[in-house]
C-alpha cells in the first residue's frame, strides 16, 4: 500500500542533502546524499509507519490517488457581492 502514496524529492540548502517527502504524511522526511536514496528512505519509512499503525489499530491516511472530490468550489461572499 505504501507505493500508492505521493512522494517527492527536493534539495535542502540548509542540510545540503536531498529530502524525501510523502504528501500524505507531512511530518515524515528522509535526508540522503542522492535523490534515489532519499526516495528509497522515505518509502521505507512510510512502510514502517504503516506497519506500526496497523499493529496499533490506527487508521492510515487515504492516498491522494484514491480520494474522490466533488469538483465543487464553494466560497462565501458578502450579500453585496451577489
């Protein structure tokens, strides 16, 4: 299931390393020397977290790819704008 999540690798000027991120788990990241290592690291980290969540009965976040949206965009405006 961890392969259905949204991953991204970016450069961290502060750390001088590549950072692997997972959009559905914004608190997780993985630093590595290469983009490939950063991606592999964050994917393994997500797998480990998912296993821990399953063991404790926690609900894992739904991957963005599996979510459905209404397509509606609702904005409240003052009556004078109507």
